[in-house]
C-alpha cells in the first residue's frame, strides 16, 4: 500500500489508510492461514509525516513492483484541489507494478494517482462523488462513474471514499478467498457483509431504522427465509407498508430494488453454501431460494461469470490454508 508523505491531512485520509491495514494487515488464521502480507510503502522517504503523526517503514516505492496487489488509499489534497503534480517516482512505480502483473486498487482520491499513471485510460472508474467532476475534467480518457460505490475492472479497481473503500477491500477478500471468509471477516468488523459495487454512493437512508417500524427487522426476517418464495408484497406486508412505499423506502436505504436485493442475498447464500458444505448443487439451489440447479447455474453464469461447480472448485471449503500467500 502506498503511503503519501502527507498522511495527516485531512483526518479522513487516515481512515482510508486504516481500512486496508485492518482488512489485510490483521492476521485471521482461523479464516485463512496464511493471511495477506501487507507492506506500507512510503513515497519518497522512509518516514511519512503529517500533523503530529509519523510512520516509519523500511519499504519504498520500488517495493511496489513484485506485489500481487497495490493499493493507493488517497493522494494529498493539493494534488486534487489545486492540481499540484503527483511525484513522478510514484506514477512511474505504479506503471511498473502494473506492468509486472499487480492488481491495482484505489480508494477515494487514490484514483487520481492511477489516472495520472495512465492506468485508467479507456476504463470505467470512480472516486468520491465530491471529486469525480475534477477527475473527469482532468483525465478525459477515463470513463468516470460518479454514482457507484466501486468499480471492478478486473486488474484495476477503484472505489468511492470512506466506507466505500471498506466495501471494495471486502470485495477483494471475496474474490480471493470466497464469500464465506469475506462474510465472517465483515461480521467481526460489524459491517454489512456485502454491498454491491453498483449501489448508489449517495442514498437517503444509509442505515435502515432499527425499530420495529423500520426496514432492518424486515430484511432480517427475509434473510432467514431465503429458501421460501418471497414477493415485494410479502415484505411490504411484514413491514406494515404498501408495496409502493416499501419499494421506495428500500431503494432509498440500499440503492437497489427489493427484487434485486433478494437476488443478491440468495446469491450470497448460495456462494457460502458452495464454499462451506458439500451439498449437491440441487440442494444449494433449493436452500438459497434460487430454485433448480439449472436456475442456479443461470444466475451464477450471468452475475459471477462461472458455473456453481467451477465456483466450488475455486473455493474448496471455508478454510484457506492451502491457498497461495497474497502480498499487498
């Protein structure tokens, strides 16, 4: 992970710096052994400083080459607001790391570094909605999407700011180690297990109300019954709302429609069952609410790009002890 010299400005930069440290830098031997190996690479010096905070690390930008994944959590505010050039050694190191096969990731304003290095040219990307207009104006070759939480373009991934960065980091764990591991890690961090990247950045009700009249009890009720037929009318009745009101409330709270929310939950349940059990494909379809084996296969191919059988072979069991050591 790249650490710029001005990590103390502003406070939310520290938050985005801490997200990869929490997700990738804290060993979770019961979820995956070995876990990721995280190296903080300071730009331009062995010590990054800023407003009363200093970080000493033996790793510099040259160490980005050879990493499996490179994360740029942010760039200094003057580089975004005033157009101050980014360090040439940083953009050069990012290009070399990508050319060597690294997966490139940015959180929030880190997208400006990837764009300056030319790694976003011709690609769809995002950043915090407050900065997407500047990103699009400064880098016209980048297809900037201001509406989404994160964009997964295969070997280059970008996210909006703050909690969207956490969503993207958990998405990376899900890609690498499977849904079961990502869900267990999210539970330990007391955050939602999965927010789709296409969810809107700006939503009216970021956290559904927790009382009996809110959405949270209804959604928990639905998650416990994914194997049963559920309609918008069923959910609305449970919430004591009209179907139209429930539709509007859920879309405002989650950025998605009730039917899409149900499909996302069922896909997540199916992925977890494929990873953590040896149940037949037909039974996985039944328990997840996706129906027959053919229907399960249809949704996996459409939304994940692999068949259920191939997915199970890619993530054989909840423990990741046999998987390759991933260096971030």
